C-alpha cells in the first residue's frame, strides 16, 4: 500500500485511522491506492490498538416491542453518522440475562453501551471500572452519575389519569409493570398523584403489577374485572399491556368507553385506526434513541465531561377510548382489534 501510494507506512496508518494532520495530497494518494487495491481497513485491528471496537452495544428489554424498535432505530442512525455500528441485546426484563450480556460487552471491548436497565439491581460498576462509555435510557438508575435520557413518566401518567377523572370515571384502575422498574413505579406514582389531587381514594385493590407484556396485561385486566364494584376506567403503563387489557375487555363483552374508559402509556401506530380510537400518552421514542446516541458520541470523545440527564416531554393524545358518552353507549362497538 505505502509503495503504491509512494508514501511512508506511517502516513498510510494516519490516513486509515482518520488523523487530521496528513498532507491532503498524500492523503489523496493513499485513498486512491486503497480503492485500486480494494483495501478495507480492519475495524477490529485498527481499533484494538485503541483497545476498542467500533461497536455500540444497545441493551434493551425486547426489540419486539414497538417502543424499543423505534428507540433502537434512533440510536443506530446516530451511530452510523458517527462511524459506529450497533449490536442489539434483548434482556427480556431478566436481570440474569442482562448481567450475562454486560459481561459479554465488556469482553468484546465495545466502544460504548446504551442500556435500558431491567431494574434497580442492574450493575454497571464493571463497565465504569473499565472506563467503557455508558448511557442509561428510558429507566433511571438511582444514585448513578451516568448520562441518562428519560421522558416525563410521572407527569404523563398524571395527565392521563386526571383526564379519566375529568371524563367522569369514578373507579379508575391501573395496570403497571414489575415493582422496582423505574417506568412502572414512576407511572404508578403519576396515577396516584392525579387521584389524590382529585380527591379520589387510592385503592391498592385497583392496582396490578404485570410484566410490560400483553399476556400480563390480559391477566391483570381479568383480575380487575372480578373486583366488586368493578372499575369503570383503566390507566395502563405501557403499549403491550394495553393490548392485552383490550383483548380481555373484548373477550368479556365490556364496551369501551361506555363500560370502561381506557388510556395506555406509549402511542401505537394503529391507536387512531381502531374503533373506538385509543387515547395514549405518546413518548418521543425515536428522539429518545437519537439523544442517547448523541450523548454516547460526546462521552466517547470527552470521557471526563460531567454526567448529563435529559428528560423529554410526553404528550396526551386524547381519542375516543377515554371520553365516556353521556348515557348508554350508542353505536360504540366493543373495542375492535
Ligand atoms: O413497553 C415497555 C415500556 O417499558 C415502555 O413504556 C418503556 O418506557 C419501557 O420502560
């Protein structure tokens, strides 16, 4: 390569590693020689000298969840623009699987990690000790001084529940995620705050802790339907559990919104297409991923900068599923799937 470009091997190395201080004429000769020889820099070899690959590990719960799909897309678009690639790790909300993945990304010498922690037990100390750049996304790790990107979970849940109160519902239930998971507890807190502000009694019997999955939402809804008196409205803390709860309502012939008002956290692509259209709390999901990618890029470039927490706004999308019509429901079909 050096001979073909008529430069020194050191010049070839500086061009391959993207150093700025190379004579443009020499750099051009090296790039032309690389093209003629079909040379592709060995990313791992190049970066082993820097003891890092050009990979980011994105550790999330479940890529099958539309929320994480859009989030990862936002991360990857920033990674590509910054010269990095993304490897995906699904933890399935399982702390043991998550720990295995964290050991693997340490061993693989990734350039950085973006993680939605499965719970408060998530341990990032080994990554910190190895000075691996990390950004926490979607769920905060209390007490950590790590770059973090969140949304206004509690405020979004509070607005959703206050909306159900204003719509005239009296016995408002909540299906949230597993105890200890940041988004589950903060959304439950918003639900509780709205009930208290409206003078409604907070009744633990109207709260179910599920698993952020549709089956868990279905099971929780079927338990709530057995409460006496039955709830007349429901706030659900994520998209997949909302789907499960709606399926349960259809199976039990419960009409929405007349018998049961429903608001779900996380907007869904089809939320405005079903009848009645679903009221949701929308998260700027793609922007969450983009922001985490930008923070990681900055952390890689300046490892000792102060930790940053960015909190993005949510938006209550009021549709038909939470606005009880006066009197018996006319023409309101059971929730259609
Ligand atoms: O759907 C998974 C949920 O957990 C989302 O609401 C997201 O915020 C994550 O925390």
